[in-house]
C-alpha cells in the first residue's frame, strides 16, 4: 500500500519554523480530508503567498483529541512553534479565530508530528 501525499498552504512564519525544526507538530481538524492520514504519509507545505516555495515532511505520529485544549495540554507548546510565554488558553483562543467550537466538537482535532524530508525553493 502506498503512502498518501497531502498538500497544505501555510503562512510564512509557520513555514520557516518547520524548515528550521522549531515546529514539529501541526494541528488540524479531523475532517474528511484527514480521516485517512497515517504514519509514513507525506505532507507538502506550500508557503503563502508564494506557493512556489515548498517543503516536504513525513508524518511520524498522529494522535486524535476531542478538543484543542486537551491536545495542547498533552505536549510542550514549543513543539508547535509556539512561544513559551503563551498559555494554552491563549493558543486555544487563537484557534477559534479560524475554527469554530462546533467544528472542533463535531470533528475532533489531530496532532500530527512531522519530520522534514525535503526543502525546495
């Protein structure tokens, strides 16, 4: 069975953090697109706004949580590329700017641990 390849577009700051190794976990809603993500799959990140800049990462762990708060409580915030001076409450509040509480409760959330495979420009 072949590994799947997922594509995500992300802002410049998180992109750079993945490249330099300071962001090794990403958080996503457990929606229909990601229901099948598993160990060994590849994620290609395209940097916004210049989507020609790409990096490829490999999924090395996937964990499902019922809510953002439980997920972020389980790991050190630095693994997400988040400043240590922020609180879990701050981070969760930030997630609600792009995801509703209803989406979170309906789908659950995924913590995906990645390793850099190939940067490209």
